[in-house]
């Protein structure tokens, strides 16, 4: 009888990054909170207290939130994605980065 080969478990590096990020010490379950303001406040607190991050606190917090949203991909329900995107807006407010985006001017048609 031939011996069956044991399958190696696939290493999910993206999950490890969320759990063991060297840049931020995230509160457990921060991305499962229902209030975008609480998510943003927790990320801000973590980013400001971290001494290991490479970028400014705003960028670190926003990067971790964006990373989580992108990693979840299609498995993230629309209602959850909306709350997380609302948390991005709250982060911008907390860090006073709420400048209005510039609208691109339409090119004039030459005729």
C-alpha cells in the first residue's frame, strides 16, 4: 500500500500581517466593530502609540485599514465594506485630512 503524502498547509501571509503587524499593535477585533468612529479612533490610537511604524500615524492607520479591506476582497459583504470605508472618512476627520478633492477639468473639444 502506498503511503499518502501529507498536504502542506498553505501559509497565508496576509492574515499574519493583520495579526502580527510590526508597525501597529491593533486592538483585537478592531475591524469587527460596528461603529466606523470607534474603528477609526482605535486605529488612530494604535498608530500614534506605535514607535515601530515607518510612516506618519495617519498613513499607517489608513494603510492597515485599506489592507484589510483589500485582503477581504469579494468575501466582504457590502454592508461591512461600507462601514469600513466610512471608517476611512472618520480617520481623515480625526487626523484633519478632510480637504475636498480637486475636480478634474474636462478637456475642451477642439473642432
